[in-house]
C-alpha cells in the first residue's frame, strides 16, 4: 500500500463533480442506474458520514452488505481505510516520475484505485479468489480490502474490528508489520490512529441509521435480479 497524503497524488480526471442519487420517487430507469453505482464514480459528497455515503451511493451500500456478510468484517473498517488511502477516488495514482524533470515516466509505485493496492498484491487477490477485478470498481476494491483484513486476522491475529492495527498491516504489508517497521514512522502511527477514530465514528453513524438504510421492496427486487 502507498503512504497517503495529498501532495503524493494526482487528481483523477474523472472526478468532475458530485452525483446525487435520490431515494424518493425512483422509477425503473432509476433502479437500473443504481447498478452503476458500484462501478467507478465520483467520490461521495459527504465522506465523513457513513450514513450519507450509503444513502447517496446505494450500490456501495449493497456491495458493503454483501462483503460484510461474506468476510464478517464490519464495513466501517475497510471504508475508513479506503477513505484514508484514496479519498474514494476511483482512478487515483501515486505521484508521477519524470525523465529530465519534464518527460512523464510512470508512477512512483503501482498503487492504484480505490484501495491503492499494488499490482502484486492485487494479482494475488485475483488468483486467490478466482476474480478478475478492477481497482476502479468499488465492489471489487471493498472485496479486496476485506480479503486482506480477514487475512491479517488469520495470519497476524489482528481483530477485524481494530482498524488502526489493520491499517498498519495494510500499509506496511504483513512482513513489515511483523517486523514492526511502523515503529520508526511516527507519522504513520498517527495516521493509523486517525483511521481507527474514523472507523469508530463510521460504526456509530451506521448503528444509528442501519434500519433506515434497509431497502424497500423494489430495491430488494432489483438487487436480487442483478
């Protein structure tokens, strides 16, 4: 994973403006459009509130509930980690490199997309799960992060609810975490603390609105079909 930080990222060209989904009065065409919400899309308008995120992006909500049921990882944890890594930008790269300071020549690392996953670990995920996912797809990215978090619990004994320690292992890799490579990186420990605080806030928010987020008949019907 790549160290988060606004100076290190290129702003994605696809993030041209907010998209708001209206819950009231959704017709058949609107329900069709809901299925697109799990794919690449602009960041949510209110990323600090998980209830607002799931109300705006219903496709994200359905993906989150699906992955939570599969991996038994509270969605607040990977969502807090994803916010830190990419700010919910789907096509985020790390900083560009240049030849002679003027000719673009790739990026500092291969970390990319919603999860800021590097090529090698993304390939490992696809091979392990039999998927051919995209880091620009929210559902694929959330599945990847839950897979990694569950693996951290299995291999390192980190509870899936401990977002701060999960983030350290996500950022440093399991080998680095085992060697406590983060102990010499005060900035990273502070960032992990922020991720932990955000995950707790997300969980409190979700607990307060989860009943209202549950889909009505037509949303359940359409989601079951697709």
